C-alpha cells in the first residue's frame, strides 16, 4: 500500500506539473514571450513546482530527510538524464544568449551551494543548510528574477511595437476564452501538486523506513526522478519540435529554481540536514554543468546523440554508485 500511495502521489505531481506547464506556456505564448525565455522562466518554474511542494510540505511536517536529496537528485537528473535523452531523440543546439548566460549562472550558484555544504561540514554540530544560507540563496534568486523580468519587459515591449505597427491582430474574444481555460489548467495543476506533494513526502519517508535504505537514496532516486518527470516530458517534446532553446532553457532554469528557491524556501521553514554524500551530489551536478560548457566550446555548440548517450550513462553510473555505496 505504501508503494501504491507513493505512486499515486508521483502521478498527481506529474499530472499537476503537466497541467501547470501547459496552461502557463500557452498563456505566456499569448503574451508574445520568446521560447527561450519561456523555457527559462515559466516552464522551468512550473516543472520545478513538484520539488518545491514536496520540500516545503516535508519541512512543515519535520520530514526534512528527503529534502536535500530531492533537490540534488533532481538537478543531476535534469542535466544527465533529461538533457541527455532529449539529445538522443534530436541533437540539441546550445546557441543563444539566454542559454549561455544561464549556464554560467548555474555553475556559479552550484559552486555557492558546494561552499555552503563544505562550510557546514567544517563547523561544529550537525551539517545542514541553515536559515542564513537560505537567505543568501534567496537574495541571489532575487537577482535572477530581476534579470528575467528585464528580458520579459524587453520582449513585451517588442511585442507592443509590433502591434502598434499593425503587424498583429487584436486579441479576439475567443482568445480571451482560451486564456480563461489556461488559468483553469494552472489552478488544477497547483491543486494536483499540493495533494501529490503531501502523498509523496509522507509515503516516500515510509518506503525508506520499510526498505531500510537511507532517506537520501529515496530522495535521489524515487522522489527526485518522479518530480523530474515534468522536465523530462517537456524537454522531449521540445526536442521533437526542434525548440532547442526551450529544451535547454527548461533544464537550466529548473536547476536554478531548485537551488535558489526550492532549497532555501524549505530551509527557512526548517534548517535542512545535509546527508552523507550530499557534497558529492553537488559536485557531480557541477561536473555535468562544466561538461555542457566543454560541449559548447568543442562541439560547435551542438549536443549530439553520442554526447547525449554519454550523459545518460554517466547519470545511471552515478546513481548506481550512490545506491551501492549507501
């Protein structure tokens, strides 16, 4: 029954995340926002909503053992599995100013998280992400939001110029109806995420206890992989539609959101313990980001099928190592 309830929770997270992404991306499209910016903001934040719900609910219920593993595992899955599978389906182009800028920013914030973990390990007492660490990450998140809003306003201004020149038609009544339907999708998605998050955090902890496995492994594998499914589905669809900016932007934006908002939001509710191997998880995530930079520099900014396969195999090998070494 524990497995069934956990599966139901993950299914609700998937359905809620899919509904939220679908409604949000369509609504953003009506506003004339570029695919790259949609991927980095609306879609990325929407697909990261399951991680946010799971971690915050867990912190409120004092079930913080899954929190760090969920974020670390989700980030590793996004860079290794999600991006790798998308590249296997169709080679992913890494061009674009937004993609290049956010990739450098992801490396910076991942390094910041690694320093926080090391600093906590060197101090006396329990190693954890404290409330002060959370505040620092949230301040960094505000900077990212400021940059994204600037991009959004510039994109919106370009859209208004097009309308003023008569190159676009005014929004028809049918479009207003469609926008209402998009908001309905968003509301249903949020509801599904809340219920699914409650079930996932409760029965994920129970499963860890029943199997005698460290909660961090359940967080890295079951919960993290489950909450990363929206990113996987979104990126596969984007790759099939040749929307590389949306695909890569989704992955990078989601990882930034996980580190700069999901993790500190949970830490502000209750300081998060760092499990054994937590630093290694952060460093492996950083290594994957560096590998993407190397692909960008040496592969003409194109992640081909072979490179995608290498990323997927690296993800599977690391997860196997973490499970066996637990």
